């Protein structure tokens, strides 16, 4: 994202891209608890969404034989036949019952889709083009120049790289690997996340709300999103803004988790204990982002080996920073070679957006398409980082540069698409 120095109070904090790079570099440079974990060998079908610890190579050519791709007839010739040509039928090849002899010129066999071609056969004709009379077949109209044959190594050749170490297994990856005979793979452990939700004012939904209290939502929102991203939190604590209680919760989480994530208590107020505790129990690498929402964000360590992400308390700021910074970090911690980020694309605003130059912004918007094929972003309602409604139905995070003033309808902007690959 473009950044600038137009913030009325001066530029504060790291630009988002810079912060992401700092985090990823720090995680690559330092061993974590995940560094020494022995990869797990597991059935391929259970490994969907996991990161490979070893490369996977093809044990054999696939399919391993020349196969017909149509129900029809295999010809004992390797050149394109002409309308009117005829052949004597001498046998049949089915997928589980291949024809075993050599086919000669002038001969043909009945062949089914997926069946091996016999020696001497190098052309198939679909049955729709054939007239069959008493054991003689005849091509009734001109055939295409396609020989309708699947090559021996169409999917892969023996020894070729199917998947690299550090790849995350998608649906097509496990489908293709199984078609190549792979039954088990070695995968990395997922990082175990400990979530610490802080705030004196927080009460659980369903509980009575006294004056000044608010119903707690980050544990639902952030846990839900992390779960969607493949990283369920293994432990979640709701703790008041008291230094000793927070310290004990951090020690407890660090005993059983690879990563600590907190929400709230990370700005500059009297009861914002996260940064001092991070400093006391480990190290703060940086604090504050030049970003709206999400300014008070801290990244550091508990001890030497447990990364600590202090997300802001405001639910939207916590969500956006978790997506932008925590998610890529978790992918790298898990051993993925390069992190998946949200895809970016240019869109036009379908709504005006009122703002002053200041922090670069990630505004939540829905995606639309104009009748003439333009992608449109609709930024609806308040973009306050406390309003979770701004995340509902959001398809896009619209990137608004720091120095940008009010934006008009039709203005082109870059946006991140809140969608991930299915296959
Ligand atoms: N003097 C300054 N004050 C603030 C600054 C600043 O730079 N200087 N930054 C503001 C920004 S921007 C944000 S964002 C907030 C974030 O502050 P904290 O991370 O310390 O978060 P809290 O103060 O604990 O909470 C902020 C807000 O969010 C509500 N909250 C907290 N946790 C939850 C939860 N689990 N579920 C629902 N809502 C939650 C909390 O009640 C507050 O209303 O700081 C500004 N201040
Ligand atoms: O970073 Mo805050 O999220 O702007 O309210």
C-alpha cells in the first residue's frame, strides 16, 4: 500500500507491508517451538490443508499406458483416417481387460474409454463416426485430426516433482497425488495458538451487562476467523486488565502453545499491560502500525521462541490486523514456503468515501459488477473499528492511501479480495 506522511499528528508506526516483512524476517531468523517438531506421516486424505514437510515425487508414469479417451474403435495405424476407410474388427479392449495382441494395418478393435491401446494401435475413432456391419467397421464422415489417445505420462512422468516441501495441500493437490499412487505424506504440525482476551469491561454474551460493560466478541470473531484459516486456538482465556492475572495467563498459555495472540490492552492507557508484559517476559520487536484500523499492534516474543502478537482491542482492528499480519506469520511458522495473501485487484468506488489525509486505510466493502463489466466496491456505513457490522458481507478490503482525501464515485482504488481458493 502507498503510505505517506500526511497524518495530522505525524506519521506513527510501521507501514503494513514493512510490518509484515519485519515479522516474517524475524520468524525465519529465529528457531521457534515448531522448528524442532518431527513431521507427522499421515494418510493423504487427512492431509488436506496441511503443509508438506518433504517433496513428493511421482513413483511412476501416470496413467502408465496409452489409453483411449473415447468409447469407439482403435485402429492399427498411426495416421489420420479418411471418410470411407474400413477395417476388420479383431477384438476388444476394456479398462480391466486389455487386448493383448498386436494390431496390424487394416485391423481395428472395439475399445472403451480408459482402456489401454494395444501394440500397433495409434489412432482411435469415436463410435459416433463409425458404421459397423458384420465385423467390418467403416468411417462414415471425416474425423478430426485428434487421435483420441491419452499419453502414457499425461499426468506425470516417473520421478517428476508433484509437490514441493513447504507447499500447502489443496484439494487438487491431494487428488492429483492420489492419482499418482501417493497414499501417505509427511506434514508439519499446525501452530498451536493461545488466545488471551483482555478487558475489565468485558462480559460474556448472555451475562448481565452493568454500566460501561460490553459483551465480549473478540473470542468469537478472532477464533472463528483463525478456525476458517485452518488455525483453531487450542486455549482461550478471558482476563481482566490486571498485571498479575495477565502475566499468569501468558505463562499458562506459553506452557502449551506455540504462539500467543492477545486482543486489547495494547495502546497507551493506564491499564494497557500487554506491551510492558511482552517486554518483561520477552521482547517487543515493534509497536504501532501506520494503519486504520489497527494502530496499536505489537509484535514480539514470549521468552526466546514463542511469537507474541498483541492485537488491538477494537474488534475490527483485531480482525484486520490478524488477517494482514498474524495469518501470514502462522503460515510461515507452519513451514509454508511463502505465505498466501489475499489477492489484490483494481476496483471502482460505487459509493463516495469521506475522509481526510491521515493513516492509510483498509475499508470494508461489498463487491459488485456494473452492467458494463466494471468491478465496483461499495463502502457502506461507518468504518469505525468498533463496528463489527462493517465486516458483515464484506468482500473487499479497499486500500486507501495515507495522503488520499475524500474519494468520489468512480474513483479507481486497489482492493484485497476476501476470498480463498477452493481447489
Ligand atoms: N491516546 C491514544 N489512545 C488510543 C490510541 C492511540 O493511539 N492513542 N489508539 C486508539 C485505537 S486506534 C485503538 S484501535 C484502540 C485500541 O486500544 P487497545 O488495543 O488498548 O484496546 P482496548 O483499549 O482494550 O479496547 C479498545 C476498545 O475495544 C473494546 N474491546 C476490547 N476487547 C474486546 C473484546 N474482546 N470484545 C469486544 N470489544 C472489545 C473495548 O471495550 C474498547 O472499547 O485504542 C485507541 N486509543
Ligand atoms: O487502530 Mo484503531 O482500530 O483505528 O480504532
